C-alpha cells in the first residue's frame, strides 16, 4: 500500500507525530481527557481572535457538515428565516440542510467564479425583513475561491442579523478576526488547516446568540446549546466522543503553535499555492478563479484544450508516484482540483510538477 500524500482540501496529509497520538486509548470520563477537551476549546478562541467573555467553542462529533447543520438548525429555529449566500456546492448544501429541517430560508445564488456581492446582500435584506440569519462559506472548495466575508459582515451587522460562516477549509489557514467582524457562529473541522484527522467539528459561538438557541434545535444529537451546556461544565461530551481524534487534534494544535501559528502556516500555504499556479501555468493549465479571488487552499484548473487524457488516467499516474489530487466539482467546465494544505511543502509542489511533466511526456 503506497503511503501517498493528499493534495486535497481535507482530509489532508498529517504529521507522523499527530498519527502516533492515536495509538493511545482513552476513557471519555477520565479527568485528564476532559481537560484536553477544555484546553482545545480555550485555544480555539485564541485562534479566532475572540475573548472568552464573549465567545465559546463547542466541539461536535461528526464531519464539518454536522457542525454546519448544528449551527443552522440550532440557531434559526422555526420562527426565523435564513438567507443563504451560495457560490458553490457547500452553499447549496446549507439550503439542503434548511430544507430537511423544515426551516424558512432563501438562497441567493452567485456564479461559482464570483464572490457574493455585499450590495446584493444589503438589497435582499432590506427587501425581506423576515430574514433573521445570514450564512455563507468562506473558502468554497468547489472552486477554490476565497469569499469576502468582511464586506458581507458589514451589511449583515448593520441590520442586526445573525451571521453564520462556514470556515471549514480556511480557519487557521488564514487569519479571521471573528470578533471584529461580528461573526456569531463560525464552523470548522478537525481535519482541515489545524491538520488533525477526521472525526469532529467545532463551532465558535458568540455567547449571547448561543443562549438564544436553547430549545430551538430540531435534532437531539446536533443540539448546539445542549452540547455546550454539558461540555462547558467539565469538558464531558454529551455522547461518545472520538477520543483518538481528540488526542491527535491536541497534538496538531501544539504543532501549529510550533510552526509559528496562523501567520507562519498561512504563509506556507500561500507560498505553496503561488508556486503551484505558476508552475502549472507553464505546463498550459489555467485557473478557474481569477488571481484576485483565488484562495490559498485549493485551486481548480481547466484541462488544456488539446488534452487527450481523462482525469482517471491522470489521477492514477500521479497516485502511483505518491500523490492524490481531486476531481473537478464545477459542473459547467472540464476541471480538476489540487489542494496544498496539510503537511505539504515546497518540495512536494516541485515533485508534483515533475510528475506532471512525466505524465504529459507520456501522452
């Protein structure tokens, strides 16, 4: 079995030391384990640039979508109405969540290659006073675009709406001044830029808005308020927690700090991304997103017009040489995606480019 590296938006390549943390079994009731949970929660607030007086962090079993669903279905409630700003599959998934939960919602769609326009958002909010909550994705990995959550935050908070941000693949990979922007709920996952493994999601919540969630949830297991009430006491998760994943995440948090925190990690990711785009460009691959809005997490590339190969051929050739890439998710264009987060460095990008050269020469 080849131990290949993942050039994806997560799950991603983790360090050997993070993997080794999962070799230990732990009891969920043990006080040492509960203190690990509490330490993680405190340190997540630091990464979000929020004060513990005003915000709290809640860990929730499951993938990132579980966290998004928890935040939406626990906060909007039957009397609220959610405005979803969508320019990709993950914005559309929010609508699916609202539909399944029976919540009132409106989705405002933008092209996958455009960021949601704050002026449009302002107009919609002024036209529809029923809207109480606004949600959007920060780093939309459908395309690789990095959405402008700050300009949207301004119009949302001017109108006193609750602001929910899916920062799944951006949190800790870029700086997000959560409190300054007035974000009420921001969601990410263990297996993204903090470089842990899949198994839980986390929601950083403004306490005043979290208090309003009491009794609103439409799900037992995804009740954000009840999860917080149990966890805030002594660190005990309501239901069985992914103990091995939590231990790995705690180690990943240490390694983020050792690297130099978000500034150092953001620079590494951005440098990876810049090198990738430059070198792929020399081979004839153009990006789907323009340079102004291209995020540093994952990049969507068009196939060259004269391409005489399939994604499967390309994927298997690259995988056999130690790397895994992603198929395209943009429906109206022939594309594929390459991520550069996780334990990925300059030499990995250079190695990938050499593999591409070898692949193209074989065609």
